[in-house]
């Protein structure tokens, strides 16, 4: 692998990690505020995390 490819892959992984971390943190805050909506919040969180990972994988393949 060339150096620019490694740097690009590293940036993609960092971006995906930050995105999923923000989703998880926001979901935990929402559950703390409205415990009765836990199921809906978790479902939305998992769907958003899957979409972010999918975009990350696509970006890794392009890189």
C-alpha cells in the first residue's frame, strides 16, 4: 500500500468512529431523558450506525 492510501484509510476509520460515537452518546442522552422511548431510540441508533459503517466501507473500497 502506498502512504496516501494508508492515510486515507486512517481518516475514514477515524471519521466512522467519531460518527458512531456521537450517535451512541446522543442516544444515551435521549434514553436518559425519555426512558419509555428506549426501543425506538435504539432502533434509530442502529440504523444510523449501519449507514455510517456502510459509507465507511464504500469509502475504503474506493480508496
